[in-house]
């Protein structure tokens, strides 16, 4: 896990360093303009919905459902970390945006998004939170390798589509999304590593 944390952190730092360069800016602009050309009313509705899945109005109810399932199994510490993940990654993303102050793409966006652009909040939050939910489901509710594989592929697909939706809708650059993914995955590794250290202590003492 340390290797993946280092890789994720490296990708984030790389994106942060190179996005101001003209050649990378041109790449970002071209990717945004490409998706602008392929827009349609139907695709707009589809990607707006997918984008919403990466927002708090979907994430919070989903976390409550997962929390109820875990509480039935008396996994209190996991529930605590689920909500720590939900709110900490959002706070971290806000602080990162305030550090970089990158403006949103200045093209014809499907809707007007608020706050700064780098890193993508939807991408970062989705990577951290949905990866953590997948981790919990695989750990406690998956009984076969097929179920684990299905959960993993479904989660990866969902996270990818959420990131793609932000570029399609014209509210984020390509580098914003990549940076969001990498920062979110790094934070996921941090909290799951801490949880893995804490959980055996509570299991051993049988507090819950």
C-alpha cells in the first residue's frame, strides 16, 4: 500500500507542477473542446446524473445505508471511519483548491460550477469515498471472488465515469480530474491503513 500511496502522491504533485505550462494547458483545452463537440441533450442528462452521484446529495444517503448495514454487524469503528472519510476528504479538497486557485475552464460549460478547479472535488471525493465503501463491502459482505471482482470493477467504472462527467460537462480540466483521482486514492490509503491498525485492537478487547 505504501507503494501505491507514493505513486498517487507523485501523480498529484506532477499534475500540480505541470498544469500551468502552456503545452499542458493546450492539452487540457483540447480535451475540453473535444467533449464540447460531442455533447447532446441526452448525453448532457446522463452525465449530469453521473456527476451528481459524485456529490454529497448522493454520497451522504449511500453512506447512511452502508452505515446501517455495518452497525447491524456491530462494525462501529468502520462506520466512524466511513464518515471521517466522507467529511475529511471534502475538507482536504477544499483546502487544496484554496492553495492552487485554478480557475474553471472558460468554455461553454453545461452549467456553472462554483469554487476553484484544481483538483476536481467530485473526482477526489468519489475516489476516496466509493473506494472505501468498496473496501468495506468486500471485507464484510463479499463471500466469493466473483462478488469481490464485480464490486471492484463496478466501483472503478463508477469513479471513472464521475471523473469523465466533469470533463464532459466543461467544469474541469483533464489534469484536474487526474489530480483529484490521485489525491483521493492517496487519502483512501491513509485512512484504510489507520483503520487496519485500529480494528484489531477493538476486536481483541471486544469493546463492540
